[in-house]
C-alpha cells in the first residue's frame, strides 16, 4: 500500500507532494504553496494523516512557501537543505541525511546549481527533484546563486539512479506530471549529447525573463514563508 498525493498550483505551475506511512499515518509534504494551504489542510484531513515534516527543495523565487503556515497550523517541523543557510527552519539536512516518518524513510540528496541550497529527495522508487531536474528541462542558473557547472554535476548525480526511477519535478509548464530517469536520459535536451562544457555554454546562452514574483518570494521564503 502507498499513500501519495500529487497536487498542483495553476498560478505558479508548482507541484506539491504529500507522502504518508500507511501504518502510522505520519506524513511529509514537499514544496507547499502559500495560496494552497487550505487545500493542503483539507487533503491532510481527508487522508487522515498527521503531518510531521514540511520539506522544501530550495528557496523558491516564483512562489511563497506554505510551509510556515502549515507549521503554525499543525506543529510540523520545517525542513530545508543546509546550503540554504536558513535560520528559520527546524531541521537543516546535509547530503545523505535521512528523515523517518513512521516506517518510511526519505533520503536527502544535495543537488545545488539552480540555487546553493537545492535539495532533492528520494522515497521508495521515486525522486522529488525540485527545480534541478524537470521533465525535458532543468532549472535555470542565471540568478540567485545559480551555477551551470554545479547544476551539471547535480544532474549527473540524479541520472546515476536506475532508469526505472520515477521523477517528480517541482514544476511543469506543459501538463506533465511524472517522468523517469531513463526517459530524461533519452530525450531531455539539456542532457542528451551534452558534456559539461556544452551544458554550461547552453545554460549561459539562455535569455529568460526575470521571475515575476522574485522580489516577494525570495525574502518571504528566507523567513520560511512566515506571514506574521
């Protein structure tokens, strides 16, 4: 048995994930969105689970996390990667650290490059890759501590997992919800045929608009989304 929900915020194309242990009903949520806190609380009640941890994949530039509000409402612990340097968290994870919720274990994988503090998470047969590895894409590296060199190395770390490993990204802008490591190795244009130098050149040549909500989202997320 598996207790798993994938949720979507249409305004920011953000994917949020709720995972729970079927025996103890302890749960974790990954990358909640502030405007969707009531939805998330309703899903938690509907599933009959107790939220133990709120996991962030990084300090987001496109939305404000709902983690602070969920922590206040439910008493769950706020978790992020050590590279974020956040002082508002309850737990800062390093590469290879684990968290237990009931009989389940989630594994932290440091994947910097999009930002210094990017963390991916492995649970069972799936990876939650945040903005590091997207479906047919990857995170940008042109702002907020971005480094194409570090992102390339982080992608190689994720691509070392078995081909059948499921990939659940932090965003998708084309209606897709899940991929696999094998699929990304086969068709992702930011991976196929690119060595480190070619990847860096491709990333450095991108001309993307500045994130619309960055001036609101980043300061708020450095406070763990606390609104008061």
